[in-house]
C-alpha cells in the first residue's frame, strides 16, 4: 500500500513538476525533494536543495537568484550548520505542528522554522515571495503582519532589498549578516555585519568579537564615514530609529537588482546585476583602505590616507606613547597636550571634515540645538565631544560622546565635531592679538635671512624633506642599477615626458618597473613629489602600485610593480596584437579603468584628477587587468570641490577636454572626457589624434559623431570585434562614450553614473555634440563661467 502511494506520488509529481515551474508555494499536501524547486511568481528567486561544491557532498536548502545560472548566487540558507550528505529520501515539508521542516528518511528533523504561534497543519503554507522572502502563513491570510515566520528575519550573508538589519528593542531580537565559513561552507564564518544601535546607530563589521570596520554614525543622509553612499537611481537606503527599533534597510527604485553581501574574506560588497553581461558587478566594497580599518590611529588619532604616515594626532593632542608612535605603531593613540580641568571650565575646539568617531559610548537628543548641545556637554564632566545629530537643513539635534574618541579619519564630505579641550588651548582674543603682532615682528626681521638661507639650501632641503616625508621603502642606487643592468637599452620599456622606464629584476627574482626621472628637469622633481604623494597611499586593483623609490646622487627613481603586458596602446593600435583582445576582454578593461577612476574621483580620501588619462597610461597585467599609471600631473582637490583651474595646461592632445585646453579649467569631468576618448579608441582601434580621413579634417570624435547622427555607428567598430552577441553592448558603449565627450562638462556624466551606464540597461540620454571634433577648429559654444579667457598661457608638452 505504502509503495503504491509512493508510486502515485512519483507519478503525480512527474505530472505536477512539468507544469509547476511557476509554483511558489508548499502546501500541507506538498513537499520538496532533491531536484524539485519552487520559484517566486515573477521568476526572480528559486528555492530548493543545493550543494555548494561537488567535492564535499554537503547538501543544503537555500534560496538563490533564478537568473544567475552559472554561479548560483545563494542569498539564504536554511540549514547552514546541518548539511546532509545524501539527498535520497530527504524532504522539506510542513509538519504536524504547522512548521516547515527538513526531514531525514527516518523522519528526524534536521532543521525547522520556529513560529511563535503554531497553526493547524492544513491551514499552513510556505510561500516564496518575489522579494526572495520565504514566509510561513495561514493559507488564506496574505497580510505581512500576519506572517508566522519569514526567512528575512533570519539573514545569512546577504541583505536583499526589503530586508532589515538592526535591533528590535521590544523583543530584543537582532538581525545581522554573517559570512559563510568559506566559499563551500555556509555555516557562520568569522565575519559579521551589524547595524549596532548601542549609543547611536552605526554599521559595524566584526571579526569574531573584534570590531574591524565601522561606517560611523548615521547623519540623517547616510553613514558619516561612507561619503560614496549617495543618492542614486538604483536604490534608496534609510535608517528607521525609534523607541521600538533601529533598522537599516534599502529598497530598489527600478529593476536593477542589487544586494549587500558579507563575504567570507572580510569584505562587504554592494553589487549590482549587469543584465547585459549576466554577471554581478561590485559597486562599493568596504573596508577599502588602511584608514577604513577600525581605530587605525588609536584614540584621538586621525587617519588620512593621503598623508605619510597616515596617522596624526588631532590638533592640540600628542602621542600617548611617542616611541611606539614614531615607529608607526599607532595603537596607543593620542592624549590632550594640556589635561582637562572640568571644575575650572573647559572649552571646545571645532574639527572639520572628519568621519565621526565610534558612537558606542554616546548619547543623543533629536530636539536640541547645537548651542544647547554644547551646554549639555559642558555641564557633564564625562562628556568629551559633541556634534549635530543630523546634517540635513543646516544641522539639528545633539550627539554627545562620553568615552574616548576613536576611529576618526579625515575625508571629503566629512563633518564637524567639537572636542573638549583645556581652556588654555583656546587662547583668548587678547593673547591671540599679542601673539600675532609678536609673530609679525619676528617674521619681518627674519624673512630676509630666511629667504637667503632658503635659496642657499633649497636643493639640499628639498631632498631632505622628500626623504623624511616618504613612508616608502627606499632602494639604493646600486640595487636599482644592478636590477636594470645599468639601465641598459635592452631593459628600457618606455619613455615618458619626464624620464625613462626600465624593467628590473631585484635580487630574489622579483620583477619591477623603474621610472628614472631626468636629472635636469625641475618638472621632474614636481612630478616625483606629486606621484609619490598621490599614489603611495592609494590602493586599488585598477591603479598601478608603487613599491618604493630611490633618491641618491641627483637621481630620483620610482619603483612600481611590473606589468608584463605593458600598456594598452601597444595592443589596440597594433594590427596583430589587437587580435588578442576580444570584446569581453576589452569590456573588462573599460570597466577596470572606470572603477579606477571612480576610486580616484570619489572613493579615495582626496579627490584626485588624473589629467593625463590615455591608452599609453593604462598598463595591463598578466590577466589583462588594467591599471591606471602615471600620476605625474595628477591634482588633488579638497573637500567637496570637484575641480580647479590652472594657468599651466599640461596633458596630451587628443585626450584633453575643450574647457581644459582653452580655459585651463579642469575637473573630474575632464577625466570623464579622456575616458570617453579612450573608450572610443578601444572600440575602434584607432587613435583620436592623428585620425585623418581622406577628405575630412575631423578627428575620431568627429567621425563617431557623424556616424552616430547618420545612424551608422556600427561602422566604427574594429572589424574583428564584430560578433552578433556583442553588437548591442558595443552600441551602448559608443553611446556612453559620446555622452562622456560632450562639449559642456555639465552635460557629461560623472564616474558613478558612467559605471551604472556600463553595467545596466537603463535608457541613456541623447548625446549632444562632442567637444573638439575637428582637428583645426576649436568650438566653444558652451559658456564656461569658472574663469575668464584672457591672459591664459597654454603650455603644451610634447605628446608622449
Ligand atoms: C552521512 O550522514 C550520516 C548521518 O547524517 C552519517 O551516519 C554517515 O556516516 C554519513 N556518511 C558519509 C559518507 O559521510
Ligand atoms: C543514499 O541513501 C540511499 C538510501 O538511503 C542509498 O541507497 C544510497 O546508496 C545513498 N547514497 C550515497 C551516495 O550514499
Ligand atoms: C524557538 O522559539 C522558542 C521560543 O519562541 C525558543 O525558545 C527556541 O530556542 C527557538 N528554537 C529555535 C530552533 O530557534
Ligand atoms: C480559510 O481556508 C480554509 C481552507 O483552507 C477554509 O475552510 C476557511 O473557510 C477559510 N477561512 C476564511 C476566513 O476564508
Ligand atoms: C604598540 O604600542 C603599544 C602601546 O602604545 C604597546 O602596548 C604594544 O606592545 C606595541 N605593539 C608592538 C607590536 O610593538
Ligand atoms: C554625565 O553623562 C553620563 C553619560 O551619559 C551619565 O551617565 C551621567 O549621569 C551624567 N552626569 C551628570 C551629572 O549628568
């Protein structure tokens, strides 16, 4: 009899399965077995049995994105800690108590849902919703507040839109992400990511019990330490905070899928599904640099990625343990130069542009003004700092710190904080005036002497300063001479405007690229400083890495990681080698360059404008990953500035934007222009500059514009890239590139937008006429208001 029922079930299943691909529900009479799945009604998510690796034979019940076929990205796992090793006879079904349970063939429960209010079994169903949420509910009650259980309340390593992270103060339940143990084991690993409401809410990553990263407190708009988290077209994010709960969540605005994942390597990633490439693209990852590591500089230490060393004590503070501090062991942090004296009254000093410190020991009030906040802090001797709680609308509310201040860093878009210091540190107006006039007197008398001395010592001093400032390994001249066989011609791999580049092999066989700056040029010195300051502390996989330098005997050299495939121009403009780069590879390169630029423009702590982005400055490693190099003329702009202007226009013709060449105005948008040119060169295999078509005087941009207007953009594409699978993507990229090279900087998208445009199918705006599309005529219809056009010298360097 039993076997008859089984056969009937199998027969039935055979019938049901074939029509049930859209089934999203498990009822009391149903069950899931290996090979059977349920799918949310819109087809986004699927639930069933899976094994993360073929070699382990561990099986789990999980939910994954249905579309993501090649590497099934699992977003939720039921029996994380209890895998089964044989799927035969294992069932997921609703059991007598009205719970969904995973049963062994012997009917023992391996895993089950846990509902506070069990129902009669016949009324219970489990349903996979379009959001990816698996819910247990009464068969005829679909109201969310009546759900008996939902998988969204038991997150694993992924936060989906609509899920929440944080704490329910009423029940005490906490919702947080925990990484997998490793790629093949979904059991909870060592990393967790919390929205921690202790004191005042902030997101915190822990490794075991130790904090390793914090976003800084919520400031009304975003987390204080994540300026890159900005309003965008893909998703919105918010913090819900009241007496009952503190929940962080996000929601989709359109159809682009995005998720937040706590990876098992300790990196939190926000990724987006790139429909056209059918893969996930990482949009933001944290921690991103040294200063993101929790408390890098100890208490009252301030981290700034662009400085060497990265840690400094806040103004009016000194290292607590100077010896260790000097040896770059910053864990001891800093202390006040003058101790506080609460009874006699202390004061507050304002520090600007910082990521607010850890709020674990803090107190807040939404209604107080900044003035009231100050007095509240002053009255309580254990209060050490205060700031506005919410930065919107000019600032409101009060946040007080009652423990030492830790995890401070300087960053663009940072906030103001007022830190308690001894009254004597404030300096009254009278003494200030006195000091000022005294300084003036001394200044005047000493100036003459100083100038003389300065000129006399200039050369030596510059050298000394450089050496002192650098926190880079110093190579001796003999090491590098030996490594490059005495800078032999055979080892020369490139020639830049300010010097030559040689391949070198260090003792131990480590390959490096050595840039030897020409001895005479003063620009060489500036370039050297610039390069070192700009990139020594920037770390991104799409930026070339500086390993060390050498200053000796009038020589200045920079040592980089060696890129065995040299530079991009050697591929795309070469008839034979261009065959080695198919479209997927080229697309990967374009994306890498875009991510590198995004990091420079937005994510790194000082905005950096490269100013000389071109094919020969894109280096390629063994796997053809692009790395942006040559920061010799890069400029950093501070804070919220996105540009500046210069009287000294340097760069490479063909890549420079019109407003820069004509008016000396540069901004992140000038890099976007160069990026657009670069994309068109990568697609067409032709140089912008020197592109002469028989009877026309137009350059590549002009040519693309003409084809685009005439509806024939396919003619641009390098012949061997033509492949029907890629056509729509190629056309899209041509369009994006044209948006980047538009005449007016305001019309060009910024890099975050460019990245979104590259990886999803949103509709693109119509492109306007590009800047500089003829070789001879400079069109300047777009009014550039930032500076006047007269008396500007345009210095041109030889194209290099
Ligand atoms: C499979 O799991 C069962 C119990 O769950 C255990 O007794 C058995 O040894 C396991 N077999 C293998 C091959 O691991
Ligand atoms: C799984 O279990 C079934 C019956 O319980 C058995 O016939 C089968 O050999 C097992 N498979 C493996 C791989 O152990
Ligand atoms: C189920 O919930 C009860 C109380 O609601 C709790 O005591 C028990 O530990 C929970 N069991 C599991 C497996 O979560
Ligand atoms: C709920 O569904 C059951 C059958 O599953 C039915 O008997 C009952 O009348 C329904 N209740 C309501 C209020 O619709
Ligand atoms: C770093 O400095 C702290 C005190 O400032 C000291 O306790 C610790 O031992 C030092 N660590 C190392 C590795 O020297
Ligand atoms: C000072 O602030 C701390 C922390 O908020 C609090 O515990 C203490 O009661 C306050 N002291 C006074 C005198 O208000």
